[in-house]
C-alpha cells in the first residue's frame, strides 16, 4: 500500500517498528489516520514515542510475535469475525490440501516433509490435492515436488466452499491455531490478555465492507529466525479480515533509508535478478536456459510471462552477444552454488575463501552481526575497497578495530590493503530512489562533488570499462561475459559521469531493432526483439524524453485519488497492489466509503481511482475454459484478484515458496531464557540457519549465564549505520554516547545506577556502555516467571563525536531460512554493573 | 590439527582428510569439518598461487580446480536447499588429482573419516 493511503485506515497496527522515531516522515500519515478517527496500536517490547501516540500499547517479549498474531487468527476464527464474502472468494481458505500433509500439531512441532539431517523441508505434501503449485517468489520450484505446473492449467484446485472438508485450509487453520488462546498469548508474550483482546476486538470492529485497517512493520519483524513467517502471520490476519488490496488496507513494509526498496527491486541480493527473477542455481534445475525457464515459468497466472522478462533482461545485459543460438547468453550469467548471502560469507571470509571485497553503502563493523568475526574476516582479505563520504569504522578496522583496541592484534600484523574512495552525496549526483511505496523518484544533480568524490554510478561504470579493457584480448571462455557485457552509456562533463537517465531508459526497456522505448512490460517479448533491465520498472520511461520518475503532480487536498501523477510506482504506476480486491466478486465496490476500483459494465472495463492491477477488460463473470487447458491470465477468473498466484487466490496456506512451513508457528528465538511451551522437541525454528563455530556459539535455552532477553534498535538522531550523524557535531550532541535501556526493576536487582557503567555479555563477546534506567523497559511475566529484557541502539562505533561500543558484538551469525537475515531483535545476554577489563593495546 | 595460525604443512592433504570427515558424517553436515576443510583448501590454493609462474594452461586449470573444490565445500556448508553431496564427492576427486599431480601422497583409506 502507499504511505498516503494510511490515513484511509480505520486501524493501524505498528508492530516490529518504532515508526515515530525511525520512519518519522511516514509516521505523519499514521497521525493523520488517528486524526480522522482511526485507532493506532503499537505492539512492541519497549514503550517508545510510537507507543506514546498510540491508542493502545501492547508490550510483548521480543521474538514472540507469531504467538501474538496466531492468537489474533484464532480469535477471529473462533468468534467468526472474519470477512466471509472477501476471504472465501479471494483466498485459498476452501482449497483442499494433499492427504499426506501433517501439521506441527500432529507431528511434534514440525510439518510433514522435514528432513532432520538437512534441517530443511520438502514441500510436496503441502500442495493442493493433485497439483504442483509454483510460488510467486523467485525460485518457484517447490522443493521435493515435481515441476508439473501444467496440472494448474488442467483444472482449478479442488475446493470445498462449505469449508467442512477436514483437509481444506480453513479447517487446517483452525486446528493449527487452536492452542493460541488468550491465555497462551499472555503466558508466551507477556502481553496481558485484556490488552490482547482489546486489540483483537478493535481489528474486528474496524474491518468489513465499510472499514479497513493495516499493519506497518520494519526490521523488528524481519530480523528474526522466523522473520518471513511473522509477516505471513499478519498477512493471514489481514486476508481473513478483508484488508488487502483495499483503501487503507494492507501490510506495509517500512523499507529503510534511502533506497532499500530499490535495492531489492534491482537487487543487491545474491539470489535474485532484477524484477524478482531467480538467480540461476547450479545444483537445482537451472543448468541451461530451457530447464531454467521450465522451473521458473508458472503455467497459470501472470508469472506465465516469465520468459519475456528473463530474455529481455539478457538482451539488456549482453546486447548483440545474446542471440537465440546461444540461449540469449544464459550461460554468461553466474550460477549460485550455495547461500552466498552476507551471513555465511562472513564466515567464509574468516575461513580465507574471499580475497577482496568492495564495500559500498555499508559499514559492517557497526551494522553487521558478530563484529569480531566480521573483523577477523576482513583481516583475511588481501584488499578492501570502501566507498563512503566520510571515514567509516570498516575502512579503519586495521587501526581502530575492536581486536586492535583489545590488544588481540596490531595494525602492522594486518596485511589487508585498504582503498578508501570518497563518494558523492545525494545532491551531488542524479538518479532515482525507490521508497516504501514502490515509488521511483528522480533526483537531480545540483552541485559538483568536491575533490575526488564520485558517484557510485561513476565508479561502477568506469570500473566496468577498465575491466573490459583488461580482458579485451583474452581468449578464455570464462572472460566472455565481461567482453560481451553491453556497457555503452553516454557520459557527460570532464569527469565523464555516465547518464543516469540512459540507465533508467535501459531499465524501462526498448525494442532492439530500432531502440524505441517500450510503453510498459506488456510490450516485452521472449524472442530477442525487446531488451529490459527490470520488467517491473517498465513504464517509468515509456517514450523518449518522458521520465515519469520526474513527474511531480500531486492531487488536490480532498481528492479521493492516488496521486498517480507524483513520480512512478511500479508496476505500471499502480499505487495499491491487488486492487481488484477493492471490489466485490461482482465488480462493485464493497462500500461507498471504501471505493477504489470497480467494473464499469457499460465501458466493459475496470476503472476507479488507481491503475487497475488486473486485466483491464476482464469482466468479473469471466471463467476459464478448462476444456482448453488455459494458460497465463486465461486461467485466472474475473473474480480472482491475486494475479501473481497461479489461481488468483491469496495463499493463506502457503502451498509453495516458504521454506519453513506453510503456516506460521511459534518457536522461541535462537536464544531464549524460556522453553518453547508449544513444542517440547523444537525449541527454535527447525529450519533456521545455524552455523556453530568458535566465536559464533549460541547460548543454551535458560543458560543462567545469559538470563536476559537482548534486543537492538535505532535512534532518530543517529542515521543509518551512524557515521553520517556521529561525525556531525549538531546531530552527535543529540545522542552523544551509546547506552543500554534497562528497567528500574532490573537496575534495582543488579545495583545498576542511571548513567552508571555496565558490562553486557553474550557467548560472542562483551561490551561496556552506560545505563539508561527507564520505564520504557518493563519486565515480562512469562509462564508465571519474571523475564527481564534490555535493549540497546546498534548505531554506535568508535568514530565521530558520538561514540560507543557496537551492540552487534553481542549478536550471532544466524539466518532466517527464507532470507538468511540475521537475528538482531531477540537473543540473550547478561548485564552487570561496572566496566570490562581491556587489555592494553600491544606496543 | 587446528588451522588457526599461519600456514601448515600439506594443507591439501589436510583439506582432503577434512572433506572425508565431512563425507563420513553425511547426511549430517559437520560444520566443524567443513570449516576446517575450507581453511585448508584455501591455504592449498594460496600455495598454488605462490608457486605459479604466471603463465601456462595447466597452472590456470589447477587453480580453477582448487577454486571449484572450495566452492563445493562451501556449497555443502551453506546450501541453498539440500546439500549437494555429489558435488563434494566430485570435488574430493579433483583435489586428489591435484595432489597426485603435485606429488602429494594419497590419503590412506584408514585416514578417511578420522
């Protein structure tokens, strides 16, 4: 959903985010929702400025979000509070699941398909009966299932609209969450039942034909070993209540600063190509283009267009070198052999695998978990290139690192050669940023960067040119991708700055014969006649001289529209995804108050306040002709809004795509002071990525040496990884020193004074910071036992005016099974008053 | 042997022994053996680089194979899905050939899985 749609919400649940402090610009839309009568709910372990504005604050122990959200799901189902007309029509609630499926409730805490040796799942038993269901996510092939997506084109999945079938999703859901009672929620999360029930009732009362609400989350949800499943749990709540694809409804990911959304759309992620296409994996079914397209192309739904997007991307990258007779240069694309995300690669770096590293827009000596292992890894590099606009802890690790400060090593013993290259700041370069609302916004170059500072675009472009020159005469096959790379962007000025508009034009896509811009992704083909750098952005530059990212036409106050003239939102300038769901199955608005898109029977077209996220002229009564084995959108009925799913129905039960189970389940975090009362045999997510090694050990459950829950957070005053604010006196003085927040109760128990020194420790290391004794932190009662939690901002390091030890020293390298994202929000620690003994640095 | 400090003798053979230990534990992933195998294989690669004269197809091929061995070990250590055990078994063969070519002794069957 779009940020400016938030004021249309009748409730806003902020959970996994301190939105007022960390997304202050976005939070004004929440304030506006409240001004219009919406209820604001903050679910968070700490009482923050977000809590202070909220109508209800629900404190929960870090890492228990699924218990809370699962409680909401149960409450909605048991009390029949769900929006039946919406959920029955638009989700897979009535779909029947494979008879071999076993739920965690029947299999001691794991779903069917679990392999305890591999610690991963096969997904064949989670499928719709008789079907293989590709996922809308990259890497569509469900593990362990065959790739017969054609089964989806032969008939619709078996369904029971009466919801009586014991294997229909509704019945499975009811059984799965039966134990998530208000009592269980309180015992697990620490949130009082009364508060939980008040929230459940607020959500139910404010949902339906005439009312909608939304969830806003940030890394307080993603940075867990069950991060993806937490988001799924909220999505299930919203689908049951009919709050997806409608005005004021949705699950809003609050993306980071500045272009985190853009960096997943055109990804810096290791496992995706631009536009959420799968990065080929060597050991799966991606050995050649034919098998890659077979496993990644859904038979039904929008993703049937996958080959058009993949081949157009190859044409954009390799130009003339990509031809039909060489499979469009597919073999020039690197193939993954394993998980090469940041977490395992930090470990691999410490093992000596990696010789050199570029660091752009990141300061891992502060921002990455397990700081000591990160530093150890960087010390194994032969070379390190850091580009930033100010010196960072990462570039200075060789003389100012923790191991140096602790006397464990000396600068002269670190052989890494480090190159620090000054980077241009935002006003010193042109380009786009993509924000939380998928809004691609252009910004101009307004002044020249000083000295040798250059934009990242300049650096990458000229690095590429030099590499191409170096390999120009090579006759080795392995160097062909560098030689073949299409790398001709016009440059301007003495500095030869590449044109960012030319890059955006390539991202938009063009016809290869005459290099004319394509209007949008519907014009892309799989025969080499089009090239496109990122299909979802297609339409941002639809014709020569028309850069829609530059557009700045806001709607007038009071207009019930979508600000469609303000920049460009992918895809196709749609502001609300799946907005077909804003109309009922017959195509009529659910209510006048919640109108967005509706079917105009006279014009035989969808119309409304937003660009329809549906075939524009597909009537609500359209039904696939199964006798013709329909493919693509021909297999999507006119009353099935979720077009990226293979049957147009939202997956409450994830038959494919989620690596750790089809339904969210409460497990304790990777470290916890308490046992998992739900599943004795599975304390933590059984599919979580755990990499034990010296220096990366996890504390045992209930380890008396680490009795407290530890969480990390950001500060309004210290931006990003800290450096931009800590080196600036005006902002540094606002939060001048690292601190740990602890409750008055714990402070009294341990003899810690406000502003006194404390030492925090975990199996990974220890740090010292001053105490902030505050009622923002309160102890929880978990299963009758008092559990204390402490929290610390992670944005400090030794450089700048505002300094302190990095909180991430305490954290372990672990990963969510789906994303490999680390756990920064819920581990365990100890805290004691005093200071840690630091060895004198070696002379 | 603890590969924590400085270059050790016969890192290639040590890597081979660690790969065998990891293979013996299959289908369970022995993280410690894989970590050690990676470290030794990287040291072996460093030896190849240090000994290289800078030209010649064989040197380049050997280095590519050493890199492939490291990729296979890390692929099993950090898999995307099921661990690719056959690739690690194949990598063991490449490493053995590299060692044979450089005159190192075959790891005895008795040492395997030690």
